[in-house]
């Protein structure tokens, strides 16, 4: 889980840096943010996030998303 609105390097930059590391390309990264608009969802997808969850995150939704990632399925 990676927050987007962080000081210094924001979550988008952190995700892009992680995706640039060959040993970490397979790691699943979930955006956890207060920004849920379509523009931000496009930005998180472009940065390499696997999923985008809006705070406050319902624990049941998080559990479902983790199951989807483990199973290799895409969220609707």
C-alpha cells in the first residue's frame, strides 16, 4: 500500500522508481489515497500501480483486492 500525497517524493514517483527496479517489477503496488477522481486514477495506472483504493479503505474491500492480486485477476 502506497500513499500518493507524501512530502518530498510523492507516491507516483515512488511507484515509478520501484517499477524501474528489475527485481521489483513483479511486486504488487496499491495506491491508497484520498483522491479518487478519474484524472488521478489515470495517473496511478500510468505510474504502474496495480490497484487504486480511496481512503478510508474498507477492510473488506482491501481483502477482496488482495485476493484479486493473488489470483492474477483484474478489478472491475
